[in-house]
């Protein structure tokens, strides 16, 4: 009779990836890690403090943090209701409607950011579908303003919040809110007092991921909002422009964004990210 230890050793040998898959896996890991390591190795540490305290750097960082925060709140405000409707459609016979809406939510994830910026410009520009009448009636122009930065960031970040919350809603027992309705609660009360507290971890993780995506947005932002220092110049756009004239400063800005991304992933870990996009 074989011992449990030998059986465990056999299982480890059986489940170990074959050598033909090991080397490509190593190449893939290096492909992902080495560019990030290169940033760290090339950072001008001796002038790091001077670069970080430059007025342009502080302006870009401050604007990025403010607009990304506002964009995150926008995603929460409109994303949670959209996730609720997607969950309702997914549980109802209206599966075609659910597939259409889910596909539309996924579009910003696969759409080139510049194309997303062009689409927003066609919608909100002075000659846009909505921007034209808005400008004619009120004189308000959205492109190349801080508001345009928030809109571009919200557009690309919204799917992260919606998919996180919708995945959490699909995993809970909806009989709970039905019980609340039977006890006299309104649908709004049932959602706010019963459902929303249950999916709060998903809301938090989706919000954090949305913030990270908004903070790193470049293509849609520069297309819709431009790159005006102090007005629309965020960290990504500042990094791109600075790379052409001051590579050391650009590397420093890239390091800041890298540290923010790593910090967010470390804060989330498996506790909130597991099953976010299921």
C-alpha cells in the first residue's frame, strides 16, 4: 500500500507543467517584468527630488489626482445603477438586451483610447451631436477643458466599476431583497439597505480599479482635452511630452504612475479582485 506522502509526490509530478510550457511561461513573465524593472534602473535618483518638486510636475500630479477622483465618483454614481439593470436583465428572459448592453459596456475596454477620444469629440465638440447645440444655446464648450478630462477618464474607467458590481450581484441570493420587499421595504430601500451592503467589497474594488484606469488614461484625454499645462495636462500626457525634451523627468513621472499602480494592486490583492470580471 502506497503512503499518502508518495501519493502527494505523484500528484505533484502529474500536475507540474511540462518543460515545453515552462520556458514560454518564463519568457512571458520576463516580457512583463523587465520593462518595469528598466524604469526603476533608469530613474535619475540623484535629481529625483528636484524633478518631483517642479511646478509642472506638481500641477500634472495634482490635476491627475483630482480628475481621477471625480471620474471615479462619476463611475460610482452611474455605474452601480447600470450594473443593477444588467443583473436584472441577465436574470430575466430579456437575454438579448443583456448581451447588447454588456457588449456596449465592454467596448471601452477593447476600443483604442484615441478612437474613444475621437468618438467623444464627435459627440461633445463644438460641431458635435450634443456639443454643437449646447454651444449654440449656452456658449459652453467642453473640449480642451478640465471637464473634458473627467469625461474622457470616466468613459474608459466606467466598465471596471460596472463589471465588478455586476459580477457581485450575479453571485448573491436575490431572495434577500425579495424578503425585504415582503417586509414592506420599497425597491429602492431593498437595494440600498440589503443588496448594496453585500456588494460593497465589489464596489470598492471596482472604484479603485476605475481610479487607477482614470489616472493612467492618455489617448482619449489628449484627443478630447488636449495637453494644456494646469488645465488638461495630466501625468500621462505630461510624461509623453516631457519624454521628447527631458527623458530623465519623463522616467520619473513614469515611476510615479508605476508606484501608484503597484500600490493599488497590493492594496486590492485577492481579497477584492477575485471574481471581479467573472
